[in-house]
C-alpha cells in the first residue's frame, strides 16, 4: 500500500516512485453514453452540462428518466437510462458528495458510510433504482446490453480498450465524470485514479533505468518514457480515445487535475484489504439497489460488523 511508510522508503528514488506499469492502466473512470441515442431521442449532452457546471445528481436523474423508454407500450422497459455496473460505482458516487465508505485517518482505516454526505449519496442511488426506476436491474449488466442499446449511460474506465471496443461495434460515444452531489460545494468532480504496478526498489543502481528497461520489454507497443509518466500517458490515451473530439480532451485534461483518492483504493489488488473493501461495497450496493429499506437504518445495522472486518484485515 502506498500509504505504508516502508513501501514509500523502498520505492522512492530522488523524490519519485519508479515502477513497472500494468498492461492496461486505468487513470480514471466516468459515465460512457451513446451519442446516437442522444441525437435520435433529443437528450441533453452530459459532457456539455458538465462543462457548464450543471452536471449533478438532479440533471443525471432527469436525463435517465428521459432515456428510460417502453417503445412498444407493453409495460416492459426496452431502454433504461443508466446502468450502474455493480459495486464499482459506489466510491465514485460517494466521493462526488465529499463522502466515503472507508477512510484512512490517523493511521487507521474507519468505516464512514454513516456520514451525512455518504448517506445522501447512497440514498440517491437507492432512489434511482427504487423510486425513479431508471437503472437496469441488478445483475443484468453486460457489454452486449450497451451495444444493443438497452441503456443510455454506463460507468466504465477510460483507456485504449474502451476505444477499441466501441470502434469494433460502431458506437459513437463520449465519457463524462461522475455528477457532483449537493454537499460538493466547489462543484469539482471527484474521481479516483489507479494504476496497478510493481515498484522498483530504491536500492537499485538506477531505478529509473530499470523501470524504463522493464517497461520497454513488457510493453512493446508503447514508448516507455511517456508510459512511465502518468500525465503524458493519460494525454496519449485521450488523443487515442477522442481523436475527433477536442472538447472531451480539454475536459478530461482539466478533470485529471482534480483527483480525490478513496481509502478503498489504497490497498493493492489481490490483498486481503482490497478484498474486504470490495466486499463492503458489494454488500452496501446490493441492499440499497434491491430494497426500499431506509438507507440510514441499513448502514447503522452493519456498521459494527464492517468495522470489525476492516480492523481484522488491516491489523488494527
């Protein structure tokens, strides 16, 4: 974990971390939406709203309601406004309201989903499912559904694989950051950025050279120098994903400077802490999406058990 002092000491060389990046890094994520559906059904453009400072929970819910359609009048929804893609959406949605689920503070991990900001975020998700009924049913999400136009918006990471997938299926798309909540007073979108990596120990004679060499050997399709530099690599990805959309490139370059990191992402993938963090997200989202149980009452009922699990895994 990068907040571990030992990791910081071992991996720091001349005040920088040097590492071998994973095959498909993910710098940030957002909501993908289908431009053909937007144009054909006269829907507002979420990215245009975001650039005007008008992309928030209310406007997202309004657009999702407009995009939820029963085309043949048989009482069955043919196109949902949004798909929330499982537990991955929770930290992003909560961060946009200055809340969190797990917070690292004073050397300890704490379950904080019962804060007013977090409860408002969870309630808004519950409302999308149970009040507005604009979200694709839990467990039915898959890429085929998006390709087949079963919903307008879906959450996903930005990367080369996204562009290739959309091109393969002839889908015109844009991506917008998660909408901001009412407790987000500065109006900035809050996002997480993560890139799986193997750190280069600082005791290497030349950590930068080692990172460059191993990246070149393992990532033969990219230039190692910008690949090691997260900002340069992200800009390369933007140019590839949005070659004909300068507004999207400008928007995401600005958003990348406003990153908030959730404690849920401090744990390395595959570690016990990451596994319990994912389990916490999954349990909370299943409950708020599948029933009308008051969110505050549910979170209060699981707080003790969640904290005990976190304490056990984090060794605190």
